[in-house]
C-alpha cells in the first residue's frame, strides 16, 4: 500500500485565517442541518449539534449560498453536511481542546487559547489520509465485484484488516454501507480543511483537495 504523503507546508495559514474559516464553516454546518430538517423533520441528526456562530464577517467566500442549497436533493444535502462537518471538526481540532459541538467564539478567542503546532497538524493529516484510504478500500470491497481479482487490492486488504477503524461507534467492517459512505465524506472534509490550513497554495475546497492523490494545489 502506498499512501500519499502530507504536503510540505510552504506556508501554513495564520491562526486568524483559520479562526475566520472555522466561524464560516460553523455557519455552513448549521445552514445545512436546518435545510435538511426543514425537508425531513423526522430525520435524526443528533450527532451534529453545533450552535449558530452569529454573524460571519470574515471568510465570507466560504459561506454556502441559499440559492445553491435549493438545487440540492435531500440526499445531496446530507452528503454535503457530512463533508462540511468533517471540515469543521478538523478546524476545531487545530485549536486545542475545542469541542465542535460547543465551540469557542472564533471571532473572540479566549485568552491563552492554544493551537496545534505544525508537526502535530501534519501527523493528524497523515492519520486522516490513512483512515480515508481505509474507508475507500472498504467501499470497494463491498461494491466492486472485480476487486478480489485485483492482486493489488488483495495486497492492500492484508493491511486494511489491521486497521481497527471505528465509524459512528462501530468497527468499519460492521458498519452499514451508509455509515461507511458518510464517514468517508467526513474524512474527505477533514482532509480538505487540514490541507488548506497547512499549505496556503490550496484554495478552500479547491480542485483535488479531497483526493488521496497529491496533485498540484490550486492557488487561492
């Protein structure tokens, strides 16, 4: 198995940039959740409870536009919510001890609020890439009838079974198809947010930023 390596950080983004993005992405999480529940009020989204952040004055280019959301089906909104929730969780992780369900005010960070160092963030990026690889491998195992005929897939399977990844509280091998899919969406969002934070050549949700292959980043 060859996993992509973390990008060398030519220039990591500033804490001010990251906090601005976090507030905007928090607003996106709330907007998506509200949009879904308006259509499907009986749907359970109990694992995502972050509150509205209030007015977003920075990084407004990140905000989802209402007219765009209206074009999405409910299933597409759910996929987008999982991806954006992953983005938000990763941005919260960059600030030590910040709970995505009850985050700090990113416009007024508490005095002494700590944040992760570049080394820790790169290690987290590697972990996220590995977990996303495992989820994509699991999806192929379940849905590609030709996978078991592929020698490369069989070699990778020997590594995959050693990764005891859990999603939504259960081991990935025991998770439902939709749980595996939603988890992959979340990890793709985490990957995108961490790459964006670690290398300012990446545009927010730019082309290739959620891919496991390292293409040349698109400039902002």
